[in-house]
């Protein structure tokens, strides 16, 4: 298996900055405020030919017994338990705190290889004397600057050298669908993620905004690889400030761009809000297939269910092609059924259609319903070819295409979606005026 390295420490010592350094990404939120990372956050890195998985954790406060801090501490304990090695990150500028000593006790009992990492050694006033850190009983400290990368390579060399040899490390699983779980705060996104994963991987806490970051979790189901992206609850724009929540919104949009399939979670008791339509609209603009997941369905009366179905049709009519599932994430009812649509939409969005096939469809579409006249002349659609996948992009060439009305564009989209068997995914149409894409020889001659 790929080596798993957990980053553990009290809040604000630089774990997320080190995570970004080790994964060569900016996947963890980094800002100068304590408590930013709450859940386990996974990323893939590589040192030479050695792949590894890094787990970023929230600020560890092991003595807390209740509330969100205790839930974060439980997440950290799980990360320690599933890791092959632990980097215990401390702040070289502030020196040892009583909290560091509590964490060291937990780590010593874990039986895992522990690497004491003194971060922020580049900061003015950082301790020059290592003696006090030996009190933690975790061996010789490694001194680094996560922000600038100093000392990180020797640390990783030491960790990977002590772990199983490369030939015993399994290859990373092949890439599978990346599933973004989206929705307003407190609609049950994290509960759904846990139900789909079959374990309590993400903190579920009964308060809006518990998930602040976008968490990527690679996993397998029935031997098939997936990546789950649990996004932060996005609030209405008017309530999003310049600080943490703005960062979380940006991470949600980033997750949408990275996703192959989007699960939009709706609360059956709250109905469809403007924010739900806004989120779906962003997903559609990005060309992402969407599954509408109505959670807490089991608590509705027959009358309320009928009203909600009507509201879905009315408020989200622009994505009428999206599959709809009614579930209870808490009880697991209907959750397994989601994978049928996830697999289908993922495969559909990656299809490639030959130019010949597309132009045969175009011919049938035009013969059924010709484009209208514009300025006394018939608008002509001459050629069609595929310009991309995920989303499937169809490029049309012809004359007067700038004057093609929206109603005919919608007809084209629906007809192609049906003819190609891709009726549940977004299709992007591009219209190019007066070009013949196959007249390359003529173009070359002109140039």
C-alpha cells in the first residue's frame, strides 16, 4: 500500500502549509488563524519514485471531552491510527506548550513511528536551543520551514527510508470518478459522505458551517476507485465575509471545477432555496453532470412530498435532465443507489463521437426541423465535430450562426443529447461562423 503520513499538532503551527508543500498544491486552507482545518484532509505526494499519501488534521486538543473540539480530536486519533508515520509539528518560535506535551503522550502510546518537526525555523526569534524539545521524549527533532521548504526533503527522506521498500508499495489506484458533494450548510452533506464511505471519515456536528474546507478522500467500492470531495457549506453571498467563509466559497468553486459528478444535497424539509438554484447554475456553467439528492425524505408526509416534487420541477427546470434521488443519509436509505447514476454520468461525459456520427445526427436534426430564415436567407448548419469532453462540447460550423435563435439552439441540444444517448449530462454547443474545419489544405495554402 502507499505510505500514509499524518500531520499532527496543536492549532496554527503550520500543518496545512507543510501539507501544501508535501503535495505541491494549495489544497488546504492556509491563513493566520487557529482552528482552520477541522477534518482529515488527504493529498498525494511523490518523492523521487516514491508516492505517499499525506493526511492533514485539525488542531489537536486531546484533553477536550465535548463539542466540536472533541470531534476534531477524534478525527486526529483516527488519522494517527490509519497512518504509517506521524509528523508531530511544533512551533519553533513559541517553544513547547503544555498542549504539545499532552499530544506527545498520545503519540508515544500510539506505537507509530513519530517524527518531531520544528517548524518556522526561519522566523526571527525561533529557538536556537533544541534541548527543551528533547523533553517530549520523541528523539532528535527535524528543523524545517514549511513556508520556504527548508529541511523538508531530509525529513521526507528519513520517513520514506524507514517505511517498506518501494517494491512492496502498491501502485496508486487508477483514477475514478471525482464526486463533489454540494449544498447549503446543514443539509446533511457530511452525513451523506460518511454513509457513502461507510465510516465516520468527516466530522458530523449539528451546527451550520462545520465543514470549512473541501476534503478529498480517495477510496474504493466493489474494487472501483472513487474520490469524494466534501465541500464546505456555501452561504448566501450577502453573508459571506472577507475572511474564512470567502476562502471556503473559493474552495467549493475549486472543488466544482475538479469534480466529474456533482451531488447537490437538498433538505426535504427546507425546500428549494435561491442558493440551491445558484449552486446548480454554477455546476451547469462549468459543464458538470449533476445528481439532485433530496435528503431527509423519510420524514415527509405524502402531501409534502408532492409539493416538493412540484417545487423541484418549477425552481430547477433548467436542469430537468438531471436524475433525482430521495434518500435518508442518516439511516442510509437509498444512498447506495446513487452510485448507479455516478458511474453512468461519469462514463457519459467521457464519450467520444466520430465526426461522421455527429454529422449524420446533424443531417437528421435539420431534416426534421430546419433552421429559421434570417434576413430572408436560410441559416445553414454545415458541419459538426466534437471539441472536447467533460463536458461534451459540440462545435457547429455554418453561415449566419450568430443569428441562430436560442429556441433552435435548445432544440439542437435536446436532439443531439437524445440521439447520442447522453440525456442526463450537460452538453456545450459552440457555433463558428463560416468555417469549414476540414478545409485544412485550403487554409494552409492561404497562409
